């Protein structure tokens, strides 16, 4: 069975963000690399156990436990790539005529209403993620809370904008009760062009 790494960590050039320090980012990149490493390690172990033949009872137990852990590590890797990928220096505001703004206006009535909904979810207690998803089959956007990395993701939905609200994302820059300040900083660093490019545009809506 192949033992080569399945994934390599991606690199993000994000120094100089507003309100999210380079120190925080360096620490956060290391945490992300840990998810990549652990995802590779779990996949390798699962491949070694899954040889296409009946497993011994003790191997089945190990296989099941590692498979459960894979959802945590794999989502941790992918969601961090989305998070870092939708940040940039001097992010600014989304273009009012963009497909993203048009989509949130259809669903929420206004960009401001969508933003308020997203931020309200972001202020919920607990650690996790706020994700604006697109339902590709109905071309509809909605905001969701994801506990840890794997509880609350909607099957088949596409992450469009992803915000990390685990405390490691902001504790070097803000106090635990200052999450709202981190969320403000996050919004001033959003790469709206990337957000726009993540949208799946139905052929009928492309013109
Ligand atoms: Fe994180």
C-alpha cells in the first residue's frame, strides 16, 4: 500500500492584515499544518488496515475509531484552507453589483441583513466556524454554525465564506470576550474576489 503523503500544506501570504497579527497567523499556520499531517497519517493507517479483506475484530475497532477521527482532522484541514484563502490585505467591501451580493440580497433582503446574520452566528458561544454556504442545486446561500470542524456541515453545500472562531484564531490579539473585535477585523480582510469565484454560477445566471 502506498505510504506517500496524500496532502501538502498550502502556503498563504497574509502578513500585514488589519487586526489579525502576523504572530497569530504564524501560530495558526502551524496548527493548520498539524491538521494536514494528521489527516495524512490517519489516511495512511486506514489504508494499511483496509486491505480489501476481512479484518480481525481488534483491527475493526481501530479502523472505526480512526475513521471517526478522520472527519475531525480532514475538515480541520479543508476549513482552514478556505479560511486563509478568503483573507487578504486591504480586503475592503464587496462590490454591490457582484453575484455574491445579488445572491445574499435574494435570500436575506440586503447585504447588511446577511452580514448581521453571519456576525450573530459568529458571536455564538463555543468554538467552531461560521460558514456561508451555497446550496448548488437550489442556488441559495445560507449561514451555518459548525461545531469543532465536522458537526453541522451541510452535505453537498459549497463553502463560500468561512470564518474561524476557535479562540486560537484571535487570543493573541484580543481577550476571549472581545470576539466581536476579531470579527470586525476579519471583515476588513475578506478577499471578496475569492468569495465571488467560489460561487457556482448556474448557466442561466451567467449572462
Ligand atoms: Fe483555526
